[in-house]
C-alpha cells in the first residue's frame, strides 16, 4: 500500500479537528473512533494531545519576556543543592555544572568544588544505604551489567523497585557475589526467592550464602534467544528464495535449480516450525496466565524434543538454543509453581474448586476489550457467585506479585546508562550516591498508579521520608514562589 493512501494521511483538517474534540469531550470511545475512521488509537491520542497543547497555549497567562516572575534567595546551601540536582536529575557532567554556574548565575566555581560537594553527599548517602532495613524484600531480582569492561552487580526488589545492590567490581565470580549477599544479609535481607539469568557466578554466589533459597530463571533472555533464532532462520529462508530465483534465471531447469528448490522448501519449513515453537513457548508455556506447572513442563519438553528433531538441519544455530532450554527448564518454570500455590490458597480461602480459580487466571490472557473476554467473565461469575469480584481481584493481585523475569533490573540498567556515559571509571562511592538518589526520588509517572508520587524506599517500607536533599543534609528544597 502507498503511504499516501493510508486513512490517517487523507483525513482533512476539519475531520482531524472533529476527532480531537470528540476525544477531548469523552462523548465517544477512543477505540470506536479509531475503528470508525480506520486509524489507530495512537493516532486519535496524537490529535487529542495537539488540541490540548493549543488550548494550554490559548489560555496561558500573557507575560512579557522581560517581566520579573519571582526572586530566589541564593545561598551557599542552595548552590550546593543546585550542583547535586544538575548532576543527578539533569545528568550533567562536572564541567557542565561549572559552565552552567558561570553562564547562567555568574558564579565561578572549579571542578574541585563540584567534586567536594559530591564527596560530602557520598559519605551521607553511603551511611543511609547501609542503615536501610532490607527485610521487607521478598522477591529479589539480580543481574550484571558492564561499563568499559567492568562488571556492575545490581539487585532490585521486585515489588518496590528498591535498588539494594549497586556495586562496581573487578570480578563477577561466586565469591564476589557471596560477599555482597552477606553485606545485604547483615541488613536483614532474606528473600523467599530470587530471579536471575543463567550467570554461573551469580547463581553460585547466592548458593554459597542462601543454600535453600531458590533462584528462578529469567524468561526474558531465553525468549529473546528463541526469537533471534526464529528471525535468523527466516532470513536464511529468504536467502534461499533469492538464490533459487537467481539460478532459475541463469541455469534454467538444471540440477542446480532442483537442489536450490529443495533447499528453499527445507529452509522455509524449518523457519516456519521454529517460529511456531517459539510462539508456543512464549504464549502457552512461559506466559503468566497459563496451565499448572506439570502441564507446562510437558509442553516445555515437547518444544525441546521438536527442536532436537530439527537440529540436524541447522545444528550450529539450533543446538545452543535447545541446550539452553534443556538446562534451564526447571528454573524457567519455577514461577509457575509459585503461582500454583497462590491459586490453590485462593481456592481454599473462597471455598471454590481449583479449576474455577485457574480459569480466572487463564482468562487474563485475553484483552479485556474483546467480546470473548466478557463472555467468559460472565460465565465464570455465574459459576463463582457473589464472590466473583473478590476472586478476580485476588487472582490478578497474585499474578502481579509473581515475577517471571528481571525486567525491573533491565529498566534500572537503562537508567544507569545515562549516568555511566558521563564517566569512564565507576567508583563504589559514586554508585552509592546514585543508588541513594534512585531509591529516594519519587516516581512522576508509572503504569502502576500506586507508585506515582512515591519513592522506591517509601514503597518498600510503607513510610514517608523527607526530600532526598534533606536526607543528605543539604536542607529543604527551595520553596515555590508565591
């Protein structure tokens, strides 16, 4: 299809204005508007945002650019606060702070002054980190990232996103991990289980300290590995098609063409089969809403057997994935056992059959905007009775509290990269300040409404705390102008 023929591109300006007004007024459902005009919901939201921006601009108070809006009392403490905010909130380098102070405030400072302010904050942040009680952490997510070939060990609480471990080390072996587990243990760290990838040093270090604490497998990495395999085999199949077409042009109906046709057929079948197995693995076996653990294990073994049967066709690519799946089966499916126990407890508490509770869980695989979801919802509610709303809420909560992967660690890693790029060498002191800041900075937005306006520390402990600048001994933030 030509891009100029897309429905979104041929809508006239008055039609887009009408769409924006309907979206703003709330008189029409966004999904219905998108379906009616054959555009995406994202497109409708874009028109809504444009209209909101125009309204904000139209009703904004008119103020001359040179009018003084307010005055700030600039003190030495306030300048120290500004230095920390520029580096931690705005990701500025030390030289960037010096330049900002000179150009915008007319204050001349050296990089040494910026360094000294950070050293004071680092000492206080480290003391606060070491004094934090880690006993509320029940599910811990562990990972390793690298900066300039230097490993950084990371640990995050699955429920609150509190970062309890952020350390740059020269090695990532079992002893190094065990030492940090012992440090955390001194602060009350004693999780029910952890979630991590297949790192040998990471898992061995945990076993040295927590012999009986299970380490569940991280499904993100294995799913990514399977998707890469499926995409690679699809590319190989496309290459076989091109090779066959080229030979047909050059050689007509020779034996080479027959061999190329056979290779094309074989590669297409292999790519299709591996793609199907990868989709089964992600949608039916490793998804949170699914069958009990024993059934998942049988399906998992089936996928491994099918890959093994096709392994001779492309051993170099299929064998590593098949071995990884085979070696990690029990770790990858450990989350299903945890979820099964929670669902069984819910069934006993509400005096229901485990089958009904399981069906509530499996229903969550369907989007709640589909008719099939609500048809099943009504049928289950009729079977469950007056407890249906409580059971649905309890099942959804149980699923939300059952982590399958260390995605929160990956999210934290992406945030850390913005700071790591500012410096080549990472010191433990700098990371302790960064750890403190990320744990005490409030969430401005989140897909989980309960997190908005709260910091990871507050979510973990349940107790409010002062602003992070105040905790570091730099006083209260500047009050808003009247």
